[in-house]
RNA sequence: UGCCCGAUGGUGUAACGGUAGCACAACUGACUCUGAAUCAGUCAGUCUAGGUUCAAAUCCUAGUCGGGCAACCA
C-alpha cells in the first residue's frame, strides 16, 4: 500500500541542491506531514564495529535531524539476535558515534526494551488472523517459500485456528517447545513476487542468553517485526536505510498498517563503497582471523577505530561524507576524495616538524666539529598562532636519501654533486663529494655550507631552487614510524575475475621504519598529529606508544607531483 | 529466467520541461624556504532507440547495462 507519503519516491527535489532524501523531508515538513516533526534514528546491531560506510549513514541521520528546528536523531541498538551481540559492542559504537561528533542526547534506545510491547503486537496480529504459528521444518519452510521465479506454496499451518495460534504462541514464550519447533509468521501472500511478503517469519524460538534481557525470553522477534515497530514507538518520522531494505518496505508498511499504529516513512539510499578496501563485516572478519591485519583497529582497516588510529579526523570524515552525497545508484567512491579531505583538514591544523625516514648522512665540512646552534622554524604556515620553535643544527646531519641523486634527472632540483640546495629554515649547502661503500651504495655526502645563508637566505639574492628537510644526527630522536598504504592493490578487490579478495592484498600496505625526528617529538602524546614536512601527515599511535617513545602512524602522504614527473620519463 | 531500484565527464554529485553546474582526479601555468598549500586556467558528461512537446538529462515506451531480493541474520 502506498499513499502520498511514498508515491513521491524518486521525484525530483523541490529545494535546489539538496539530495533526494533531504528534499523529500523538506517537502514532508512543508506539507505538515508528521506534524512538521523530523525524527531520525541510527540503528546499529551491537554485534561488530562501525566502519566508514556507517559514517555515511550517521552523518545523514544526525545531519538531517540537525538541519530541522526541533529535529532529533535517536541512537537505537537493534539487538534482537542475542548470538553475537554484547555490551562491549554497544560501548564501542557509542564511542565511535561520539568521536564522529554526534550527540543523541537523551535518545538512547534498545529494541530489546520493546520486547514486551512487540510480543503484545504479535498477539494483536494473531487475534486479527494476520499471523499464525507454523511448524514447518527449516527445510520444508524453504521449499514452501519457492524461489524468485516461482511462487511459493501455503503452509499446512496457515489456517490454524486463532485460539490455537494464541495458545501455541504463549507456550512458545513459556518455553514449552524446543528451539526451531515453531515460528510465528505473518499471513500475507505466498505468491507475491516479493519474497519478503511470502509469509515472513516474525518470531523464532531461540534459547540464547541476551546481553540485556538475560534469559527472560526464549523467543526473539525478527528484524522485520522489530525495526518498523521500534520506529513507530519512538515517533521516528523518517527511517533512512540502505537500498538493500527497499524490498522490505512493503512489509514495513504492511505490519504497521495491520497493527494500526503510527507509521514512519522509510527511505532508502545507496551504501558507501570505497576503492581499495572492503566494507562488510563478513569480509573484514577474515582479514583479522587470517592475520592480514592486527585487529579491528588496525590502521589499514576501514573501521572507524582503524581510521581513527590511522590519524584521520572526525572533521575530515564528516567533510568526506558530505562530499560523497546521497543518491540511489550503486557507486564506488574514489579514495582520492577521502585523502583530499584529510589533507585539507590536517593542512590547516597540523603542526609541522622535520623527520628523515630514509636517511643518508651529510657532513658539513666547514662547520666546526662538536658545535651546534639552533634555527627558528615556523610551526604552521597556515596558522600564525601556532608560533615557531627552535631546531638544532650541527656538522653531522641526515637528509632523505631521495633528496640526492648522483646523476640527477633533468627535472630533479634537489641535491646532487656540485649543486647547492637549502636546508629548510637553516642554510645553503653544496655537495662537494660522494662517499660510497664497497657495494657502491652512497653512505655519506660531504658538503660545505655558506655561513652567509644562515636563517635560510643570502643578501645577494641568489636563487636556490631546492629546499630539503633535515635533522641533526646527534640531536635527532630515533622513533618507529609505521608507513601505511592501501590494504588492497586493486580498486575493486571483490570485482576481480578470480573472486578471491585475498589475492589482491597489497604486500606493501604496512612497513615499519626507523625515523630520525626532531628531538621535541619524543614527547609527543598519543593521538597527536603532525605534518612531517615534505612527507605527509603522521599521528602518534594510541596503542603501542609508550611514554617518551612515540610510534608514528602515517595517515596519508602529501601530494607529490615530483613522483609523477619522475614516473613519466627518464631524465 | 521473476520482482524491485537505478543509469549525467575518469570518480562522486546538481540541474524539478527552457544556459548541463559543482567537487575530487588529471593536465597547463603562476607563486613558493614544503615539488605541499594557494591562485589562474585546460580537458572531459546526459546508456541506446523510438515517442510526446515550440522545447527533453528531465515525461512515455522498449532495449541495454548495473545493483538488490530466495537466514528461524540485521
């Protein structure tokens, strides 16, 4: 059954620029449907951790509510299957939603709190003759249901007398039957082309300890018999979910109509898909079990915990969700968009530091041995209030191995024999000699510095094209730096012909290196984020760091147009 | 093969019968003590075929392609 609240589905927006869901809600409000109220809900099942796909739903649910005067969004745990649900997940989910920046206020709910009401609703349906107790075995059930191309058959139990149904249902609840002996089914239409309308299961017998209701119940309602009614009980106006539930909508509407209770409007949108990763729990679990990642919070995981540990900010994630938009087409989002969002935020707020991750030694021959001085460095050129700091300089330094080429590519303008570059915030140096070991590998660069250039420039206006970062060997602190990259090496690990996403794990998704960093970084606190100049954004790992020994996780590299030039043609 | 939903640059989206726009990516150039950031610019799109209309991305029909649906999961 549809009425005017649902027939407008797919209609064009009336408010320009809004996505189709926001437009529909604006229309509903303007037409005073739901008395002009806007109430949404985010309904996770507490049986796992939230991932970035959930972030899209959270931003939509809470975002929409916040856009309307008096609007609110409920956090409701859809906990009707005791099997893998736990308080631990409830807490983890609450933490993730809060971290993302949303607040449900007093509106924390649990479907398990509605069990008594749901039972009463079921009785009401039975009394009406709209539901019956079925004793088909699971195998028979499957046979009777039919397949998409063939109609189903009615169960022999379908015409059981109402009194008998009532009696059996009460005895199911009382625990008189074994698990699986009976189920409560809605009496709809076994020939419906929509499988969900072929007398769907409403309640099953399941002796399992529930993390909230304990052993109070041995029958549990199914999703379809819980979700809509919970929305109804809470006065939700717009029940937003992903397109997989589109075929459930007729059932959602049917049940509420049969029960003659308040009916919210369900609207579906396409779930998020992201290149180079997988998002479903089903796919995430084997990654952990098989040891491809360290756990749910591995910085390469698409879980909110993983992403957070990697160093992403809630601001960046919210910005990302906003830019991705809401539509009904199945879409795969370019990871470059996500990366752009973090860089954009971190560029504005992350203090800059110098760190050399793949060092080559530099000796400034005309700088006195045993001496040192400090140079002033800007903490964040994007934020004057971030101030400056002092960085120690001495005769022995480290620079990045990539910042030197013995036979420079024609577009390479960093250090090379005889060439002058600037050491960021310090001075100009010229490479005078290259020292190699027996295998021919460069082990040391002999250089001279121009004392005139102290502070980073000279009065003669001489142009120095390259500027490289550095650290003083004696002053630098050695720290572990974890270099993370995308978990898979193909954009669509599931779409590959062979079908096994494991074959497309990126062998270089994680590499631990020893970095030489400015000494002050030794005191960095877990969770602190920095830009390592010319390299990328890094954050202090919240799990493995210890006092005075921070471990840095690479969140994302800086954009690197040099790597593109280098990749193109040989110089 | 049944039913439902959808289709706009490389990617994600806007345009509600009247100028196809925005963002990301890519590419040029400017600037630069981060080959970053910033700034200026360029490239690039309405799935196909019919129909309705003065006018179609938009409405209709068919086709093609993509997604979803056959737990006593959610």
